C-alpha cells in the first residue's frame, strides 16, 4: 500500500557532501514523523535524524552540526543533507516513517525503505 524509495547514496571522499532523498508513494493522506536511520556493518541500526509533520527535528549527536533533515509534505518526501562526511558515516541509510494515514482511514505503522549505501572513503 505504501512504498518508501531512497536515492542519493554513493561514494564520497572524507569532508564531502551527499544529499539523500526518500519518496513515499501510495494513497497517502498524511505522514507523521519521517526520519533516517543507518546501519554500519556489525553494528545496530541507529537513528540519524527525524522530522515531524510540523517541522520539529531531532538529531543524533554524531549528526548535529553536519547533517540537516528537511521534508516536503506536499510531495511526501524527506531529505538528508550530509556535509563534512567522515569515514564513520559509512553505512546503509534507511528512510523511516512511524505512521502513515491513507485516504480511507488505513493507518500504516513503521514503514522502511530498502536502504541506500553511503561510503565515505579516500
């Protein structure tokens, strides 16, 4: 009923920038919070940043000052601008929504995208 599709990952040198985007598709009426998680090899998935439908943001300490999350409610999209990237930012980045309300009243909780690889290396 709902699909989240990420784009924008890739290989970048330390100190570089990348912009991730996630588009939610389906008969979507509204989306509560949208966010980005990441998972590095051998590590647990962790929150990077989130943003509510009202625009309130939350960042992991590792992302503060370097990453900026934004969303376009009209297009059901969320973006993550990542600057000053470090090797430790290397991970698969996943788009996440906690609650999507579809036209007709169906509520879909905890939706995930398929992930996009970000590799920071010289």
